C-alpha cells in the first residue's frame, strides 16, 4: 500500500522563499516571451513596404528580378543612392527555399535582389531605368543561356505607387520601340523575401575571375558604366 503523506507545517521563511521562486519564474517567462516575439522571420526573411527599412527610416525598399542575381546585384551595388543590395528568392510558395530547390523550378521563386535606397539621391523611376537597361525584359523565363521560371523578369512592387510607376514605365518602353519585341516583365506584389545563402552575397565583387562572372556579369556591369556613368558611386569611378 502506498504510504500516506503527512501534512507538514510551512514556516514563514519557507513561504517567503516560495513567493520569491514564483516571482522569478514568472519574470523569466515574460523575458523569454518578449525575446521570441522580437525575433525576425526565419532565415532573415523580410516583407517590407517601400516606405520601410529595418536599418534606416529614410531608406526605401525596391525588389527586382532580372535573371541571375549575381548580375543584378553587381549592377545596383555600383549605383549612387543605393546603400545595400541583397540577393535572394521571392515569389514562390515554399518557405525558406535553398538554391538547389529554386533551381529545381518547383518552388515558384525568382532569383531577385532587395535593395535599400535613399530617395533624396535616387528616385524609384531611375532604378527602373537601370533595371530595364541592364537585362532583357523581352524573353520569358530566360536571360541568355539561363532558362527557367527562376530567371523571369519581374518587378516586385511594395505598394501601389511602385506598381503604377513600373506599369507606366513599361508602357513607355513598349511605345518607344527600344525593343524589337514586347516586354514580358511581370508585375508581382512583393511577398516574403528570403536572402540567399551567404556565398551568393556580393558574389561578383568577391569572385571577379569566376567563369560566369567573366563571361556574363562583367558585361552587365560595363553596360551600366557606359549608360549611367553619372550614377556610379564616387568611390567606384
């Protein structure tokens, strides 16, 4: 038979200690809860509006997809008024995708860049101008030899002002006859942006002699330099 428990009187000192232990446990629970609620989305994912920046309230956000993100990143990193460019994935249905998953063409993501820029130094329309000048917006799901939905040309707008600006610019380009074919760039509402693996970040700057960089990326950079010499950051001239 189970032994019967006998009641034991609790001294005032023991009651005091019990209260302090309870207080400490509650305090720890509050601190842990606050830390969890303050943590960023998994894998550093972001869903910022064009009027937000986690680093500087004066910085705005723009997100473009124009083929391999090594190319797009290398171009915009040189542009005056752009403070930061991150390569990553957007527009898909699989959370926290890896590069291999995106390359499988099954996640729906595009290789893209998310940039922070100073609107007092560069306007969104100027970013659009550079974007459309440094990639081919007339080839569906393709940039040169890179083929697949992950290489699609897309403007991921963060608000109606960006959508309207991009739509207006595309109509202007189509009417200008600058391209022999109709522009197929998609306008997609910005969803969660997942930063790519670390080795993809600043790839051209860190690996200028890599085969793809010498064959493809450098031509994009040179095109930017030729057409937008006045927009190059002073330290890169």
